[in-house]
């Protein structure tokens, strides 16, 4: 069995600080960008796995194999099926999400005791009424 090394200790620490009530947003964002995260792949084309909620697509990323396994178990793992993933830096995930045609954010450790969401930057389109003022 191959051992997978994922460096996301700083991100896990910043998420814990956030949940404890003394997190710093810029530190959390920096830790996310520098973390190595596991991203599930789906289909024969190995596309990154996303879930849609309220008009936003969410890339699912995990700080380690255990967190990924818990998520897959909750989704109903099929015995004997291979579950592929790729390792991405958080910075690259943010760039990929921003480049998508639909609003796309990144969730970290979805389904865990301490999930974290990094929503897409969204701008409101001015209404027709306000455009002509």
C-alpha cells in the first residue's frame, strides 16, 4: 500500500482556531492557499468532483486520506470500487474555481466535525433600474 503524504497541518490548525472563536481570516486564507489537499476525481475523464448547492458549485477537498474516506463512506462507498483523487495546492484550487463559468467555491473536509467553506467571490449585477442612473 502506498502512503500518501499531504501537508495540511497549518490549515487544520487555522480551522480549529476559527471554530474556537479566535481565528484570523487572513491566516485561514493563507493556510488554505499553501495547503496540499486531496480532491476526488470522477468519471472516465477524471474530472474534479463537485456538488451543487443554492446555485453554487463546490469543489470538495480534504486535508487527508482519513477525511476523504469518511466522506466517501457517508456517501455510500461501493466495495471494490476504486476512488481516485489528485493532490492540489489550495492556491491552485482557488484559481481553478475562479476560472469556472458558474460560481464555484471550495469546501474542505465536508462532512467532518470541522468543515470549512471558501465561497466564490461574487459581484452583484446592477439591476436594469440602477444601470441607467
